[in-house]
């Protein structure tokens, strides 16, 4: 069993074959908001002297260092190959956090804690995970990866701690806010043109949707979420996120239209949106 598996729970890597059990007391706030350390200059120092962190007494993390800039803390092995890019990366993480919190209509966290591994092999050896994730208190990150998904998974836990029964919403939000700059409305229209479009009634109950490994169902879910928030607002989407009844009945109750009507309006909306964007770009 990997070290992180022994002390944490991965709330959001739903496709993984195992779950983590979080056994340690939450020491993170003390480590993130250490009032004795006021520096936002982006300097690295040994974790043992900078501030405490949740895994500091475990062998795999004992010599790790802390890089702190503004509200982002990156805990990393010494001489990390990407250390020179940490200032730039913290700015990206902060920007993505602000964008996601604005979308979710929630307050950005005071601090974001990243455990930054050297690569996929190193991360898997230590955590047992195949993709970057949040354990509910810290974000475990490595490249190659989009910057957004593990951060959004972390913020979604802060938004609502329980994974939704209707999972298309969670996967759609993570894809939409992944920071990849993909146009998921255009992807959805391309799915229609190529004959691989998944009708809304099927998407709502799709058990294979997995933002960690595919961009068919999750791309359509991202487009759908963006449409629903644009038309109905994030609080209505949150109401659907928290519902736990029959998905079709919940969908109609929250959005006041049958599923088929919502699908028709959604596809008309993205057709107009994409056509307008193309015309603007060409002009």
C-alpha cells in the first residue's frame, strides 16, 4: 500500500479502484496560514523549517521543501526540475482558482496546497494514483497534466463535500474548468456531425463518463453544464447537483422542462454560439 493511501482519502478519483481513508487530524491550516511566515516572494525552504504539513513525518516527504507565493504553496522534492517555473505556475493556479470560484459562486480558499511530484512514475509509487487528484485537504499534482482538473476537484469538495448521485454534473464541471481552453460546445456539434453524439437521456445516466480518461461524454457534459449555468444560473445547477432522486424527474423538477425539451434548447444554443464565434473569428 502506498504512503498516501495510508493517511488520506481521494474523494474525487472515482475511476480508480481504491479509495483513501483520511486518518490524520487536519494540520493543513496551521501549515498554510503560518502567521510567522509573511513572505509572498516565492522562495523555497525546507518544509521542516518553513511550516508543518500533513505528510511531513512520512519517509517519502521528509526532505521535501516548500515554495510559497501569495496563496499557493507548492511542497516538492529538493531540486525539482520545474522549480524555476513555480512562480509562473502559482500564478496560473491562482487564476484558475479565481475563475472556478467565480463560476461556482463561492469564496476562493485562503490557501491552495500542492504536493508536486516529479512525474507519473514518482507519483504512482508514492500515492498509488494514475492521475493528479485532491485528497480533500491538499492537491497532488504532477506533469503531464492539465493544470485545472485536480484544482477543480479540490474546489468542488469545498463547494459540496459529497460526490453527486448524478455524476455527469461533476465530470462536466471538471472538464469545463480544466484550463485546457478547449471549446466543448464545438466538440459537441462535431459529435453530432460524426454520428457519435450521446443523447441527453443517455448522458444523464452514463456510468462510463470519466473526465480522467475520455473526452466524449465529459465534453458533452461540459457543454451542457455551461448551457445550464448560462440559462438557469449556478444555484439551479447546484440544486440538481444535490438532488438524489430519479435523474429524469429531478432534471424536470429543477429546470421546469422535460429532458427532451432541454436537449433541443441546449443544442440550438450551442449551434448559435459556435456559429457566432466562428463568424467573429473569421471577421
